[in-house]
């Protein structure tokens, strides 16, 4: 039986958040808040009921060109280039403080615009945004090169002095997705500003609001004009011109593998540096000795966290046959009891998906799974509601080659498959075009350490899943992307190495 969901009205948010959406928003280009040159706008919608929230400019090529030119001018200006590393650090720390001080407003806008749980927005999105900016701020004063003893023939009366230096890559074009809008904006803006780059940020057309509020705070803390530009619009009209713009030096993209390939090809035409954090189909591997109670809780969280709208969602569950029935029964029971509702309701455990289009896409996978012979032991029924809801769904009796096993669904849909042998499960876990994340559940350290190098994924968690930290590099193998976010590794994505050799 499908569940009935009660949406929470916008009136339940704070006065500050209501005031922010009470009028059409503008975008930030060269220090000014402007409309699109065409005058066109886009509406953003509340996923819990489909109602329009407000409008934002619908940028196109001319707007992108203006933003890139502004970023180039700012990058070449003495005001920004001569800013000391410690001053870049302090600006980022002030930005983190301002975001934290406006935390309730950011969280409510994220909930309203994205549909996600307000509790999640506060505890995950906001918290991780602030902590990441404080972490990356410290790197501004720790970017360094090295001296090198070269083996060149010595000049007649001298020698050589050689060294390397890291320099900001230049103007960054950043395109971010709708699942963690504020956090993704910080992941791009933070390292760009820490290294001395300038940036043009395009948030997802579905979720532009927190990026625009972030722009107001960037102005407030004192960044020079044009250092950060925030343009709103569709992927086709604004994202594509940004990715292909010859005036950017690096493109930083997070999103689907399908779109990421197009972005990468556009960047290659200009030899633009590119980092691409793309899709995933993360396996959760449960060995025979695992604690079934911990697995039930952990595996359910791995897939149902953020309604499964996470690139590292644990959407493929491989459980040893000895534990399979117990684990699947426990997860199915949890799924059946989860409360669907507006993210503004603190009791909500499954909030709406981002859009009608995404809801229908996820539902098409549920239908495909049933048509191909998989059996749903939880969910798989359409909720009675005008919002974009999908019940948490658990499939068994699935074949490794089914679409629901091979393709990224990006919704609260779990596929569980039993196994007996570690070699067998390794092959199944790696049988995917993706390689972003994976988790292993066991207390046998010998088996764990032998298995970790065999899993083709950028991150492997043990007895946990979806644990992201600013100090841990994050990125994928195979079609899950190129490059790394966070940690020391992200600095390399926003800098160029220059070698210097001097005859002395």
C-alpha cells in the first residue's frame, strides 16, 4: 500500500529565508547583481509539493562571457594577485564564520530548494561546508615547491640552481549538481580561492538559492570584484558555454558521467585543465563474520541517506549467504517504517526527490527491475502525493546484468545479491563501469586488508559508508571521474607546476 505524505508549508521557515525568496533573485557578475542580458528567468520549485519558490536569471552565452571576462580581469589585477597567502586564508575563515552565523537560513533554503531534510541540511550540508572552508583555508599558506639538484653539464665558472613553484591555474569554471548544492559550491570555491584563482560558478538550475546567498557573503567579507562570479541557468544554455569557453583555464565539474563526458570533451578542445567527479554504483560488501545488526543500520543508511541522491550511495548490497536473509529482512523492515514527508518536518526520514523528472526516472528503474524479474521486498509503490516522492525500495532475486544492478539510479533503490566466496564478490563488486566508493563490513582484518586493494574504487570504507572528511581525497576510478576533491590532492587540481633552472 502506498503512503500518504503531508507537505509542510513555506510559512514554517524563518523570516530571513522567507525574505530571501520573496522577490526574484539576481546573479553575481563582476561585483554587481544583475539579470540575464536576455531578461529571461527560471523558476525554482519546492520538491515537496511542486510549487514555485522564486525566479533566478536564465544566463546564456553572453552572460557567461561577461563573467569569464570579469574573472580574468580580477585574476590579473594587482589587488588579487598580490594578496598574501595569509590574507587569502583569513578571507576564507571569515567566509566560513559568516556561513555559520547564517546557518539556519542556509539550511532552510537548502531544504526548501532541494527538498532534503532540514535536519540533514544542518548536520551534514552546513556542517561540512563550514568545516571544509576552514580546512582548505589553511592550505593557502602551505602551497610550496621544492629545490632540485639537476645533473646538467656545469657551465665553465658556475653551476645551476633549479626549483619548482606552484602557481594558481587561473580562471576556474565550476559546474555543480543539485544533490548537495551548498557543500558542492564550497568544494569548488574553497580551493580556487585558497590557491589564488578566480572562479565562475554555475549552480544546478534546480538549486541555485544557497549559491546566491553565498555570493552575498563573499561580497560582505571583502573579496575583490570579479574574483567570484555566480551565474544561474540551464546546463545547455549556461553550463555548456562555460565548459567550452576559451577564457577559462580549468573546468571543475561534479555531476553525471553522461554530462561529465561532454564537459571533458569540450575542455579538451581548448586544452582546458579538467577535474570531473562523476557517477557511482557503490558496492556494499558484507562478509560472513560481520555484525548483522550493524550492517542493517549501516547499509540502510548507505542507500537511503539523502533519498539515495548521492554519488556514493551504497546501491549494490552483496551479503554472504549465511547472513543474507537476516540482513535483507532487517533492511526491508526499516524501509517499510521510514516516514516520507517534507524536509521541513523534523520527523521525515525520506524527503522528496529533486524533481518530477528525477522521480519518474527512478520509478522507471523500479519498473524495469520488476519487468526483468527482480522481486521487491519493500517499497515499489507510488505514494499518494503531489510532491516528488519515491518509497525506499529493496530488490532481491536480481541478476548481475540487470539494469538496476549496472546503472546509477540516484534514488532510494537498493539491490541485494547473495554470495559465498570472496573471489566471487570481488568480481561482482568490480563488474561496473563506475568506481567511486565501496564499503566492506567485517571484523576479519586479514580478509579486509586483502580485499581493499582488489576493489576498484576511489574510496573504500570499512564498517561504515559515506564518511567524507575534508582531509580525505575524494574521487573515482574508471567512469567515476578524473582528479580528486579535498585533501592535499585538491591543491594540485587548482595549480600549475612551474620548473625553474638558473645558471649561477
